[in-house]
C-alpha cells in the first residue's frame, strides 16, 4: 500500500478546528503556540473562540488552516506515524505551504508569516468588487477553459481551479466571470454559481501578489522536503528547494491542477490518500477523480487514533 498526505485549502476553515488536537497532544498545541508567536497575535484564540467571518478573512484563514494541518501531522507523529509514511505530499492552493511545512521544507514560523503575507497580498492585489470567482459544475476542464476564454472579451477570465471531473472554478474580472456563468449554463453546466470570495485568486489579476510572494519567499530558507512534494502548477514530484520556491510564486497566478495531481498520484501507485487538517472537501474531490483510491480524514484525535489502528 502506498499512501499520500494532502492538505486542504481555503474554505475548510471552521471555528474550533484543531482545538481537540491541541488539548490531546502537546506537540499539536506547540504548533498553535508557534504560529501565535510568529504572527505576534493570538490567532489560536480566533480559531477556537472567534467569529467565523473574521476567521474567513484571507489573511487569517490561510495561516489558521496551515496551523491546524501541521498540528494534525504532529499528532500523528506523536502516535508514531511520521511524514515518511507518505510517498508524496501535496496541498490545495495554500495547502501546498502546509505540505511543505509538514515535510520539513519550511519552519512553522516562516510558513505562518508567509501565509499572512500571502493572504494580505492576495486581498490587496485587486480592489473589492473588481474581481470574482465562480464554480462551474458538470463541465470538464477543457469546456470550462473555453467558457472562460469566450467570457473574457478583453477582460481577465481564466480557469483557476481544476478540482475534479465536474468542478472547475473560473476567476477574473467580475463582469467576465458573470458572463462565464451564463455561457456555462448555455453549454450544459449542471450549475454555475458565483462564489463568496473576496478576491479573484489564481488568475493573472494576482500578479501584484505574486511579486510580493517572490520577495517574501526569497527571504526564507527552504530545505529539501523529507518526501517529495507535488506542486499545484507542475503536477510533478519535486524535492529541489529553489524549484519549490519558484512554484509557490507561480501558483499565485497559476491554476490549481488538483484533478491532475490526484491522477498523478494514482499513476505513481498511490492507493490511499489521507487528508490532514480541517474538513473533508479534498476527500470528496478525490473520490470523484479516482474511486479506486481510498481516503482518510485526519483532523481530530479520534481520526488520529483510527489512523494508528489502521
């Protein structure tokens, strides 16, 4: 059996996530303490006792989800399951940072600061109301990309997330994305819905954020990960620090190729994928991509115990 560990992206955040892990495992608690110290604020208090709207702000959600994922990984390690059990690690968008941290390529403190910078930079790249994202359900990636191209009409509209065989997210200028929703319906989409996001992620409008991340990433040490990482933008396992750094910059404006990532894992012999952290969204996508790959959520102490017991 070959196992991969994957790490969730934005949208999985919930108030209270990771609290039980922190109470059950000192090593998990230490991750939240490290993140609080790195950011100079009690992010853990917001995660466990705050308001959902505040947690959902991009600059908060990104380091919060990473902290929860890495805490879950530390809990697994405390039970004798190390990162080296995985043949590969990967993450959905910001989850790639969680994957790199879990695999020892980035420190917890550096990852927290990078994600705070990333969240702020992505939010500031486009004024609120100028950009948008929409989910096109029931269209394959090629059709969705054609929809985005037709909808652009001189503006930006790009396929941003290739999540699974029937779910593609497009991103760009508000008017273009609204046109994409209508065109998608004409082309047979089961549903096409605007998403409640604060910025148009993973498209060329994020170029200012990519520049900010190039500067931020250039100032931190990235080590070779303990296990290979599959970057969102290349879908090819990588362990070279400078290449991983470049892929994180490209990811800001590039597509999240999640469907291809899961297919690649299957082609490399992966038979089981563990979703490390909050929620089960990735597990649902994985089942729609390749039903032969088993999935396991690892986000609570009970999940950790179940993983240990096999």
